[in-house]
C-alpha cells in the first residue's frame, strides 16, 4: 500500500518548527500525483523540498548535524538528489509529485525533507522540517 511516514525532528524557526506532511487524502499511488505540504513557513518566506536517501547524500553520511553551518539544532535527514520548490502562501507551501504508472516502482521508497527560509532564525537564515519516507503503492 501507499504510505507516508515521518521520521526525525525539524528545528524551530521564528514561526515555530516547520512540518512536512502529506496533504489530507493524498498518498503516493502509482499513476497519481502525491501532494506534500510544508506548514509553519514564516510570512513571505519559501521552502524547498529535497528528495533522496536518508542514509547518504553523495559522499556525505546522513543524518548530518547542521550546527557547524549556522543552523544550531537542525539536522540534514534526507539527501537532495531531487529538489522541488514548494509554492504557496499564508504559512503553507505545497509540492506535487507525479508518480509514474510503472509497475517497477511498486513498493519503492523515497525520503524527503524541506528547508525553509527564515532570516531571523539563525546565522544561515534556514530551518528544516522533520524527514519523511514515501512508499509507492498500487490500487
């Protein structure tokens, strides 16, 4: 079956801790569009959703604490092999992921995490959501 499961923790910004989650009623089914939402985005700011592995990003082993990069308390939980801009307003952004109708994708997993711009949060001006794993299902 199709599934979305959160893992890890996000880090707090000026509007609270941002959250990456499946839109109500949306799951990653073969041949459908899976809608992810990024909530608690500060007014006028944006989010980028990274898709990849939760164990590595190229030669970098994950999870990776981001304290040395000006983001205290934040952790990189998913690599960014694919990056999608989460458009939106009013504190919430969304990104649509088209799941091809290819039987070979059944049961495939992909990890994701969002990075939110938040100039007042820390020296880097960025905060992160928790991670999540999508599992492609068939009906």
